[in-house]
C-alpha cells in the first residue's frame, strides 16, 4: 500500500488531498502544528496518522521522519503544503514577519524533503509535490514576503527535481490561484471576490478538491515521466496577465 505525508494537512487543500488519497487506497499521515485543528481533522479521516509538528524546526523534521518510518516503513509521496500568508505593504513588513513567512514556506519544504529523501528513494523513488502559489508566478501588491517565498519555492522545486531525479524521485509543484477556502472567503471582501472573478477566464474561484486532484495526479504513477514542473491550477489567472475586464466584456457582448 502506498503511503503519503501531507504537511499542513489539518485544513484546506492539505485536508482535501488527504481525503482524496485515502479514497484511492493510500495510507496517509497529516502533519500540522495546530493541535486542535489536527485533532478535529483526524475525526474526519479515520485511519490517518496525525503528527503534531512544525516543519520549520529541524528537530521536529527528524522526529517526523522517525514516526512515519515506524508507522509505514516507507514513503511514496510527500506533499509540502504547510504555509503561512502575510499580506501588507513592503514598508510595513518587518524583518520578523519576513522571517516567519520564509521559515515556514521555504525552509519547511527544504527541511522536509531533505529529511525524507532516503526513505523516498528506498521506496523506488516516489514523488514530492510542493504547494507554491500563483503569487510566486506573478507579482501583486502587499505580497512581498509571501510572493517571494513562493517564487523561491518554485525554484527549489526545480533544483530538487534536477538532483533527486537520479534517485528516481520526481519533484513537481502546484501553484493554486484563488481558492474558495474558509479563510479566503472570510477575509476577501465582495469587491475582491468580484475583481478575481473578472480577472479569471473561468470566472470563479477554485475548489479545494480541484487542487487536491492536481496534487493526487502528480503523486500518481500516471505522472511517472513528469518532473520539474510548476502546474498552475488557477482558472487561467496566469495566462491572461493583468487582464482587462472592459475588453473581455466587449468580447462577450451580444
């Protein structure tokens, strides 16, 4: 039976991915540093292994490796999904805020992949999927730390793919666009939601399950010859650049 570890797995995209993989017969471990959310998630994922840990802490990554090895004896898929968002003007972004974002969004995937490289190789290679963001592919205001961390994670993905391919390990990334998570819907105003709809060719937010499907595909044997790719699951957001809603409106007018 194949096994996977999903960081930031107690909610959102991570939880949806765990649910999808388990439905396909995978053994799944979900890692999260929010103990309460982790406990709640495990009630909805019977049979999943829960690990309370912080991906940015090297001591925790060593412990996670030991727990996964003991529980599964192998690892076929690693999803580096844990991340934090910090939005604000450049001039208001303190170095402490910058460091907090980088530690989780960039240091975490580096540490976790490094820790599990040998176990992945022992299982025949397996696959790593890093969760970047459309904010790492195109710049936007108020995202100096978040966008930079995700752009760096995209480059880390390429570096990992180039080197770990020799061990049979595939490394890809999924870059979600606007997704209708509970957090996004809570903080996005009606004006922001309408603006995103106007900018997206598909005219809607993505669903957590749609991002999970992309991740599951990249972990699967169906993607056995795919590595070093950044898959934008974004409703076409990157493809249209800045977009001009007025021109699009004239194109669809009767």
